[in-house]
């Protein structure tokens, strides 16, 4: 099982720092060659994909990276820099 915190940040036009934080959990799927991922918002008003839990081909690493890609591609998350922390306390 992989647990990570994804922090998105950028500066607004007025110089204020904006950030969004998500907790991502990934593990192996029920079948060989699958990975499951769950996305949990940790900041109020975070955009979320229609499905917050999904399965991908590969394994837990592929599931985690797929979740990060889904989050970064959401409308409203454009222009944010992304940092992935494997220590969930960050």
C-alpha cells in the first residue's frame, strides 16, 4: 500500500499563495496486474474527479501516478505546481 499527500500550489495575481491538498491511497487490485487508487480531498473546495476510487492496469505505483494525473487535469487545478509527499504528515 502506498500513501501520499499531493500538494498543489501557485500564486494568485495579487501575490497571495493558493494551495490545495489531497491524500492519495493506492494498493494492489483484486486481480493480478491491477492497482486501486482512492483520492481524498484535504482542503475545502478542492475540485474532485467524478470517481474518487478507481482501478488501473499495472499495480499500486501506476494507480498512484494515475490519481495524481487525474487531480492535476481537473478544471480549476490548471497552473498549480504539484509536489508529492510520501510522508503523509506533510
